[in-house]
């Protein structure tokens, strides 16, 4: 399963407005709810529950909020970009600009781990990250992710 197969343009937010973790989680939940047919509040609740276990801000300006829900029928990916950066309790205490959101069905076993591994590989590429940081539209973000993901 490739990111290119599970990322929908409707799940991309090209300019997150929130400046804190709760707000970003709500914005991302709202966007991905359109493609998962799951209530945004339910998504936000499960993501915040996961954040309670430890921040998904992995450092380097990146966060990968994720969670499992019964109402989600297949692995889904969302994306958000914050131009200003968000205080996110990141491991390196830096502001987060790039957000990949991952939702999986409650009974999902290994599918989400493969997607997490792909996201991690992509985010190790400086040119990919810089392209995302400077993208100005949903279409541009989508194309950057699709082009790079095809190489895997």
C-alpha cells in the first residue's frame, strides 16, 4: 500500500491556521473526515488520546498524528502545512510545519506500519521536505507527494 493510493486531495490542508496542537488536530480532523465518513470530533478525540501517550511531533519540524477508529474502513492519510509553525510538544522542542495524519481501522494489523515507514522514508529526504514547506497550494502538495511516492 502506497501513500499515493490512500491520500485524497480533500484530506490536504495547504495552510493550517491554528497555532496550537488542539487547533491543528481539529483542522486536520475536519479535512480527513470528508474522505473517511467519520465525524471530525471522533477523529480529533482519538488523535488527542494518542497525543496523551506521547507527542507525535518527531522532530525536525514534523509531526505524524495517528490513531485507530472503528468507523474508519481503510487506512487513510491526510496532510497539513503550517507556514508559521505550531507549538506541538515536539521531541526537539521545535515548531512543527509538516503534518502527516494517519487513520486506520481499529482491527488493522500491519497496514499502518507500512504507511508509517513510507512516510518516515520520505521525510528523511531534505528536498522532499523543502518542497512541501514551500508549496503554495493543495495541488502542488499533492503532486510533490505523488511524484516522490512513485519512486518507492
